[in-house]
């Protein structure tokens, strides 16, 4: 069974970038509690970026894979 993907490419790229930033900061401060939290957050973001699945998105029904076109945006805004 394939995992359910609910992250778009921009979302995944942003998560990957933030994962690197948090891991770098966490490793630099690894002896402190904040450093350990940054490492944990970096790992979480890295895993969700790699798999394309966010458990919080699953729980709330969010899906960022949908492409946003001008027509869809106008439809959502009711114009």
C-alpha cells in the first residue's frame, strides 16, 4: 500500500530547507534543550519532506498538492 501524499512540491521543498536549517542549528547547540528540540523538529520536517505526507495535514484534511490557477482562486474568492 502506498502512503497517502498530501504535500505539494513547494511545500516539500520548504520543509526540506527548514529541516536543514533546524538540523544545523540543533547540531551547533546540541548540548542544550533548544538544540535537542531543533534536531527533533529538523528530523520531523525532513521525514515529512521525504515522504510527502504530513500527519497533521491528514488529521485536518489539508492537501497542498492541488495546483492553484487563477480560475480556481477566483472561484474560491467567489468572483
